[in-house]
C-alpha cells in the first residue's frame, strides 16, 4: 500500500507531531512549519491532527496513488488537479489506484500539506516521526523526498466522512503578514530608537529563509551586544539581532541555544504562521504584553475548538 513521488519539488518532507521534552539535550521540537494547516488536512481524512503528512515547500509536489485512499490538501494556495481535473483545497477527496495528483507552485505562502487516510508510514525517532533535516533523522530516511520514492500508508479507521472545511475555518494565506510578538529578554540591548523601530517597521523576508529561520530585511537595528553574550535558550519564534543589526526570526528546526540578543518572541498564537512566510513577503510585528499574548492564545483556541477539538496540541 503506497504512494509514489513523481516530482518531489524543492523540499518535500514527512512531518508529524513535535519532539517534546528534549531541548535540554539539544534536540529541537521540529514538526510541521505550519501545524494548523497540517491539522486541517488531517482532520478531513479522519486522522489524528498531527499524523504524518507531506509538507511541500514553494514548488509543490506530484504523486501517484498505488492504492485507493482518501486525501486532503491545505496550506499555501496553488493550482491542484487529480488526473488533470481541478480539485479544491480543504476538502476530502478520493483517489483510486493509478491516479496522479499535481500540487503546483504556491501563489502565496510557502508550504502546502498533503494528508492521506491512515497517515504516511515514517521513521519514528525520539518520540516523533517528523523529519529533522539538520541531523538527518525521522520521516523518510531522515531526508527530503526524491523522485520515485515510494511511501507506505498506515491503516485507516474506515472511510472518513467526506467534508469541506467551512469558510470561517479556512486561514487566509497572504504576502503581507502582521504577527503578534512580545519583547525579548535582551530588548534592553537595543537603543531607544531601535526598540520602537522593531515594532514600527514593515520588514521584508529575505532570501535566507528556511525551516531554521528567516532573515528580516529593512531598517537595521542598533544593538549593543559586542558579540560577547553567553549562549542562552532560544525557541521557535525567537527574534535575535546579531551585531549587523539585521534581525532573524527562528523557525521550527532552529537550534536550542544561541548567543545573539533575543529582542522579541513571536506569540504562540501566531507562531504557526511562520511556516507560510516566504522570501519577499512583508512582515510587521504587533506588540503585545505577555498577559495579552496568553489571553489571545486562549481566545484562538476557543475559536478553533469548534472545528479542531484538539487544537491546543497544535498551536
């Protein structure tokens, strides 16, 4: 029972739930760069929200189904067809043996997700089947997928209910983003103007952008670190500012410690959106206090719980 990769695209990997409780050993959580989008696809095929699915970056992916199964697509919008006939995102679709699925290049956002009923079979390492590329483990042989790779599919729970995600639960994917953020532990190392500039600049995502992190191009910040800070814990969503004044926001595969000043932290409620930032997209940070960030996270969970009951494990 398998799915064959016809065109792997720029970077397609198997992602699943995160690795929890291992940061003290230097192991990042990893997992989907946009876990909400992956959860939406998994829900439509009757899987657990973080079951192993495909994450395709920017240029999409083409598949051939060697089995009859159900599938769903979510995330960055693109042209999608099954055997040449257009299909929609965020609906439950049926595939028969020999059917070919084409997911084209993203027109906005960065990553699309393909889920199949039963989930993809993957290498589970340290409590997760997610691919962690820097260390080469998890997923499919610890690497990005290649043309002609054959992926096994796990046993499903019977035929899912064919559904279409309601309009209110279809996240907009854009080229301009506003993400909520709190000041970081080292914000005092920015001068007064830079503290204000951090939250009053329309940054552009630079070409240094991947699952490790994204460079924020725009007006530089003045930072007084001298390059001599001791390493300290960092987490996905942490915005660091090196001596060159160009901030860098850490993403899902980022390291667990770092020595650059931690000037801000993307609020957990919006952290999943980092997975849809692409080079050339615009980003503005919306300043929040820790209390506001917590309250807004609870509000977001309450909103999404009607469609994704387990959303608190996702965002």
